[in-house]
């Protein structure tokens, strides 16, 4: 028994919204870690298109972006044989869990969510109920799979806390039903900043388009963006407080080449920032080239993509269905 428990691989769940292109920041901060977790854990990854409609979406574009996001996580190295990769709306249990769990979540708890407050301030003409209950849907995503660990960025920590609270509350009322998930924060958290304003997170909404690198950017674009990266006037490649621009470039370089900061400082001592920026740009372009190629191959083979997301949804639904059945029984829904 004990052995069996030890051998059970821990379950990881994470989701990414199909909101346009994946940035270098998303990739180094999240998606790349997802691929590295596949050996050690039972990984389940979802393109969360149901979360996406809490803000207005153009239907054709949402469809396209969902497929692109799915292809992109495979291109980054999510292996659909090793992990479960699926599209959220294909697994009906998510919508059902959302309702059940909403009845175990307090209005006051949801009112305190900072993302809700931020997003409603940004979209004052569309503060819909889905935006408000977004964290409940997310709790369902996580809890349906009896997830042990959830790799998320700091911006999602509060939502994860809520998922834990809901799980604990439900378990408390009905007996053990859900695994209470923990956050998974990688040891070396790669937080990538804007190339134009290195005090800010790299983001699609950067006012300067050169601040944000996309993983599908062609090599020339990548080189150009890095060449125009903001640095400082010291002309010394060293990781130190106050050198946000250089620190950011060193982090990126280290992530894609595996070199330590000391090695980098040694390799570039006596060289100018121009050389360093060119080297970082080239290293990023080289690192991303195979992903870009694989993405193009996948997008040219829709039938293969379809077979992957269908199989993924089937596998996900089997697990989610078991949990939901338990939940319905405990709540007191009359079985069919
Ligand atoms: N809300 C997350 C984000 O915007 C995406 C997400 C949805 C998610 N469901 C999840 C992340 C479940 C982790 C686990 O980044």
C-alpha cells in the first residue's frame, strides 16, 4: 500500500488562455516549465477558452486562437502521449463543476479578488457575472483532476488560494472529496521583463511593441528587438541591483543557453552592450527556431491536431467525470 502511494505520480494541472500569441515571458516563465515537468509528474494542460469569454471575443478569432494556442504548446514540447493536453470547452465537466462549486463560494470571497477589480476597472461596460465567477471556473479546472500541484504565476496565487478554500470547505461539509492543491513555484522563477521598460513585466500590451518578444517572431524581428533593448550607461555586463535592463537580458540569456550569471559575466567582460545584446538576440532566435518550425508543421496538419485534442478531451473527461460523479453524490443529486 505504502509503496503504491509513493509510486503514484503527483498530478499537475495548469491552464493558459488562448489570448493571442505566447510571449517569450509566458514561455520562459510558464510553458517551458510545463514541458520539463512531464517526466516527473502526471501533467494535465488545458487551453482555457471558457475563461477567455469573460472579456469580449470575436468568435472566428477565438476559434483560431484556441487552435493556435493548442498547436503552440505542443510545439513547445508538451507531448500529448505523455501528458493530457485538451481544450477546456470540450470537457463538459468544467461547466458543471463551475455551478456546483459556485454554491460553495461566497460573494464576499469573490469580491476581494484583485484580478476582478482590475478587469472590471478596465472593462467598465462589460462587468459580467462570468468575470466575477472566473475563479470558481478555475477552481473546478484544478479540483476535477485531484490536482496536487498547480504551476502558476504570482498573479494567479489569489485564485489558487480560493480553489484551496473551496476544496477545504467542501471536504469539511461532505467528507474527503477533493485533493487540496498546492502552488508550484519553480526554484528559479524566470520573470521576464519588457525589453523597453525593464521595471515592467513583458506583456502583449506593452505600449512599445519592441518591448515584447513573441515566440513565433521571425529571427530578424527577434534580433532587432534585442538590439533596441534598454540598458544602462555603465557598459558592464554584470548582474547587480539597479541594472534592470542588463539583469533581464542576462536572465533571458541564461534561460536559453543554460549558462550561469558568472559564466556570462566572464564571457562578456570587456565587451560592449552592443555585442551582448546581439548575442542574446541570436541565442533566443536559435532557441526558438525549432519551436517555430514545429508550429508551422502542426498548423499544416489540422487532422493530426484534431486527433490530439479529441484524445486529450476523452482522457480528461474520464478523470473529471469520476470526480464530478462523487461531487453530485455528496451534494445529494438523485442519480439517473
Ligand atoms: N487564470 C489563469 C491565467 O489567466 C489560467 C487558468 C485557468 C489556470 N484555469 C487554470 C491556471 C487552472 C492554472 C490552473 O493565467
